[in-house]
C-alpha cells in the first residue's frame, strides 16, 4: 500500500511565539516502517505530527517524499491518513459515511466507494454498526471508525496522534494489538505519537524519544530499552529509579558514584558509565525496579559482584500478582524494587543490583544530545 | 421482598425520582414575574380583542369578533403584515447569512481580531433611536454620503437612502447583525476544530469542508439565530417611524397597533393587531423550528 520509498524530514522546526515547539528534527522513514514519537506532553511530538500532516506550517526545514518536496502542499493534497486523539469523527454522518468521506473527496466512482467502505468497515470489525452515528458507539468503536476512515484511502502514510489515550486500560491493550495487526496486514507506513513507553515499545519498529522540541534518541525498541542514551530516555524506558549522584572514580566504562541524599555515611554504587565521566561529575544513576534485589540486612556478604548496597526501610508493598512491588525509603529518596515475597513494612532491608544493570549518566541533558544523534545516524 | 413493581423507598425519594424536591422553590420568583407581567396582561389583551368598540361592530360586523374581521378585511391594516414581512424576512436572512463568513474568519487568531470583533458588536450598545439618528445624519439628504458623492460629481442629486424602505432595512441590519454574529460565533466555537482538520487530511477543500462538515453542524444554530433576529426585526417600531416612511412602505404592524392605540384610542383594535403580530411571528418561528427538527442536532464535539 505504501507507494513510496522514503519520507525524509530535514531540520524541521516550528516556533510558537518565540519558543521552539520543535527544532531540528531530522528523520528518515522507510516505507512499511512503524515509527513512534515518544515523549511527555509539550515535547513537540504532536507538533511534529501536525507539521507532517500539513495542519501546522513549518518555520524551518523541509519534508520530502522520495525527494519530492511536500511541505509546501496543503494537507488535503498530501494524501496522508490521520487518526486524531479525539477521533474527530463527523458527528452528523453515519459510520459508513464517515469512512466514505475521503473517497468521495477523491471522486472515486460510487460503486467502488461502496465496496471499499464495506471492506474497511469489515477490517475493523464494525459491520453491524455501519449505519450508526458516531455518538451511538463506544470509545473503542469510535477509534476503529477513525482508523477505518484513515486507511480506506490507502494512504502512503498514516499519522496517529495518541489514538489510545482516551480508552480504558483493557481496551487500550486490545486496540494496540489491532493497530499492529492493521499495520502489518495492510503494509502501512505509520507514524505514531504517544507518551506511553509501553505502547511505543510494543508497536514500533523504531522509536524517537523527544524532549523540549528536540530529539533525544532514535533507535529500535531493543536499543532504547537496553542502552538509553541519557537518563531522560532511561526514565521513559522503565528505569523508574533515577538518583542524583556524584562520580567518585571512573575507569574502563565503569563509574563509582556516591548517591546524594541517601542515608548518612554515604552510599557508593558501581555502575556502567554512559558517556565520558570523570571524578567529581554530577550524574544520574538509573536502575530498573526489577533489577533491584531486596535482601534482609542480616544477610550481609552477598554483595560480591554487585554494584553496592543501599540500606533502607520498606515503606510500601503492592501486590502485583506474580511479584510484589516494594517501595524502599533510603534517606530522602524512595526506591522502587521488586520482590518475590512480601517484606514487612517498616522493616530494614538492603537493595543490591548487578553492576551492568546500573547505568550512570551525566546529569546535563544538553550534553548528551550530540551523542543521541550519533546513535540515530 | 417481592417488590418488583412497587418502590419501597421513602416518599421523599419517590418524589425526587419525579423531579419534585425543594429546588422547585427556585421557580417561584420567575413564576410570579411571568404571571404578573405576562400571563395576566396577555389574557387581558386577548379579552380586549373580543370587546370591539361600537363603531367597529357597526362598520365590520362579526359581533364580538369585529376587530378580527376588520384586521383581515381592512387592506390598510392587513397590508401591514406583508409590509412588515418584506422588511423582517430579508433583514433576518441577510443578518444570518452575512454573519457566517465573518464569524468563520474571526475564529482564527490574527492581529487586530479583538478590535474588529468590538467594532462589529458595538452597535448593540447604541439602541435603535441612536442608530436612527446616526443614519439620518450620515445617509440623509444633507448627510455625509450624499455630500461626498455630490462633491465628487458622482451623482447629480442626493440619493434617497433614508425615510424609506432602505433606511429601515439599514437600521435593522445595523442593530440585528451584531446579535446574529455573536450567536453564530458561539455556535461555531462549539464545533470541534479537529473535525475540519480531519476533513482536510481526507482531501476536502475549503468549500467541501464548509458544505459537508461545518454547515450541517451549524445549521440548527443558523435556524435559531434566524428565528431570534427575525422576531427582533418583525417588531421593528422606532426605526420604521424615524428612518422609514411611516404611512407608506414601512407601515409595519407595530406602527398600526400604535396608531390604533395612540391616535384612535381603540385599545381593543390595538390589542387585536398586537395579537395578530404575535400570531404571524409564531407561524414563522414554528415553520423554521419545524425545519430545524429535521436536522442533525447532536453533539458537535467542541467546547460548546
């Protein structure tokens, strides 16, 4: 369905009243790819999508489809399908007519419209609701209409703006699978904006993590998950424990750091250094909850090969089915860990982690930007 | 407990179920005012219409209904229906249709938007008499328009812009347009802008977006706006007298009612004309709202 080779964004930027909502976005998207733009609200991901759709004019850069410049075309001439966060279904038109709208605009013959609309509605399994108005459908059904309306045109590119954010958790999972299925079975090229890293990791072939209008890192889910380029990206990739610290010593890709604000006496950890670090640098240490092992204080001696020992007090225990999520208060900071058995709340524990599971990042995020782009290249 | 059919809750709950609770007291002030200032005078007026003067009975027959016979039989009176319609319908139509493109443009953000909006809405504050006064000065025989055109040699004698149909029409537009514009602006802001964006990405040009998306969603609002501006224009009185041709082409119904009341001291006939005025308005309002009920009237997705 994607009848192009590559879509190229070069230095795309958008300023709103003197503020860069999006700056210097360089990205090449190959046909058939599923690319997710990931970041918190205000990071520029939706701006990027709207610029691509033509709904926002660019202030910098250009967009080329197979070398042909398209950023000068109005949105109605770009031929991209778009799925809006609010679905933006035409409330006065039935499901059928919503889906047929784009085909009618293209002047497709009536008979062909009928069959293509039916096929698209069947594809999203809404056959029995074809005559209903959007207001009579549930959120998930409306979402499927929005998708059918976008894909019925067989667009070269489908843009999705947080399409699942208005759905409840269970439906979100179902629709996630549905979107991935449609992407694969129709051979679509999809750009997907989200703030949910799980959604991005599970759907996308490639992720673009953004912050304050700039790209932080581009890579496959695996690359980002295993080797985030900055603590900001790590934060998005499930490193829930992000701790400020100072480098004590650094050598051979490893760094010894002293945690700030931990229990008195100073807690030292050894971790994998990401980027060049030297003693005295302010850093952030990132550890996933599932990599933090909860042990009892009495145990002792089990720290060999570990990154170090963080003493603390259990303050929260949540039941998560196969395991327990444990909140441990260590000095001023709350650390998140997992445990197979529930420790006593208020009990003293120690937290340990393997050295290669503790990532040490420079504190400044601006410094890592060049490196992030290196990864992207 | 086999109380499938019978509610067992307390009386208080059962009353609340039917909307009867202490908040109903909030209706009291409104009801008192409505009865004192509308229901009673209105009923009294209806009563007056079936107590025609002896002269009317004599002239038109029909007994107690002599005033109604007079209304329909006397061309001098009955023609005023047409004369009023001829002003109110085009004025309301123009106000609604002209407001749509202006309101569409003013949805977007641009420099000077607030100033422009204020200028468009300002005439609301003027009142009809001041508007009429302004029109006389501006567009009268010795007004600025005529003086400028004469000086420029574009016309040989002053254009007749006031003291006729045109003068009243201008006045109705000046006073009615801001209302229509404000109403339509608020209806437009109730339409989710992402609907138009979606239509754009689906390949619709501006006319198709307007015709297929905005207009159908706006239409019920247009109908309501039309009804309101029509009623406003239909009851035209000061401008019909001040900038119109009160005994000729702008001999509107309210003028006829005033004439019966003020000049002929025939309260009964004045009430009859006033009542018929209401009846004509009601016919138009019901017709328009009837058409409106055929349109889509659900949510328009916006902020409302």
